[in-house]
């Protein structure tokens, strides 16, 4: 499942939970103004938390890939943070240097 699909499901789930809170609050208290405020609060809090959680997950999944390239000299891959570096199906005539951190 791609990042856009995951975000779409998270957004749909957030709206569903907020709507459930809205209906429950309205039915139990018979104060629909309070129900709408509860709906908005849940929508903002849960939606914000899911957005932050998904953003952190995307950063952790960083990658660099060199694939099917022909290089007549040296190749250097540098990645500042954590993630995966790979060179696949390539011809490199000199050194391959991969740095991370």
C-alpha cells in the first residue's frame, strides 16, 4: 500500500471516528452544538496525530538506488540519515563508495 493510499485510509478513518463521536455525543446529551464541537475536536486531534505518525514513517523509509547504469569511474552514494542504499545491475569501472550517517 503506497503513502497516498495509507493517508486516504487514515483520513477516512478519522472522519468516521469523528462522526461517531458527533452522533454519540448528540444522542446522549441532546445538545447538538456540543456534539459538533466534539466532532471538530476529535477530527483535529486524531487527524493531526495520524498525519504526524504517517510523516515519521515516511521519513524512516528513505532509500537511494542506482540501477542499470554504466559508469567509467568512481561512484559515491551519500545518505545523511537512515535508509537503504543499493546499486543494482550496474557496471562501475572504479570504486563504489557508499556512506551513511
